């Protein structure tokens, strides 16, 4: 990896796109995990100001524009020298001497060269109650954010579980006329993306005692309802 006297490497436009795409990854990880995790995105374009995004930087006292650390450089060298993986997990300490569990992940850009680092630091002195509290959703948000996810081990099981749940939901809704329940089941499955599976139409048709053509008809109807302009 060629660096200039100013401790930089030349990144291509494609390299910048790769790094920029990871900014939202940090946002998502930070939203999902607790505040005990610090997330840092380094660009190797300028080691003197390598931090281009940081979340929960209070754990290490860093902000955007901070330089790369000596330990991050050590991890980078280990990866470049033939580490079997593009990541290294290790234990460290912040400037206050508090323990961290860290992971440095290499980011590869154009031509597979390392262009940046994604670092995750877990502040090990975080009280357990704080971690547990971060995993509990407030009552006022629980219903709004609840989503069913079918963690099946095959496509057929995924389709089957989604179909079963859709049938239960629609059949329990007395406001839906009996004559429209099958159509509503198909509409619900369509909104969940189930018909992106190749086997879905045949499976749903057989389960609902419909022809595949009828299922396709209801899918087209559902699609037109979703794409119809709002008044």
C-alpha cells in the first residue's frame, strides 16, 4: 500500500463510495446495540485525521478528525502481513485505563486493497442493568416496532410459516368478508415479499385451493394498490 510523505494513500471514487456506504452500517449497529459500544470508521486516506465517523466516542474521548491510534496501526499491519482473516479481536484500555473489548475490521476497496478500518470497542465497565435496559423496548414503542420474522431453515418453511400467520390474522378479522379472505391473505403475503420466492405462488395456490392464475391475478391487484398515486 503506497503512502505519501503526508501519511496518506490515494483513494479512488469507488473507494470513497465503499467507505460512505459503511456510515449507515455504524448507525444501524449503534441503534441495535447498547451505548456501551463505540463504533469508529477510519479512512486510511489521511492517518493524521483518519476518523471519519464515530458513535459513542465518549468512551475513548475521540471525535471526527482524530488520528488513527498506534494500536489500530498495529492491527492493520498484522492484517496486511497475512492474518488469515480481515479482522482481529483483542482486549485493550482507554486513556483512563478502563477495559475494552475491541475488534478491528479491514475495509477493502478497489483492487482489494485495504482503504479503511471499522473498529468496535465494548466498554466493559458498563453496568449490567444498563445493558439489560437497552434491550427492553419502552411500552409506547413496542406495538409500533413489532415485526414478525420467520426464522425458518428452508424456503418452503418460510413460505409455510408466513402463510399460516397470514391465514390466522385474516381469518380472525371479522371485518373482512369471507369472499375476500383469500384475496386479503395473498395481499398480506405480497406486502411481506413472500412472492419473491419462486415456489411461493404454487404453494399458496395449493394451500388456498386456488389456481396459480388466480393467485397471480390477486398479486397484480395488490401491486396496483401499492403503486396507485395518493389523492
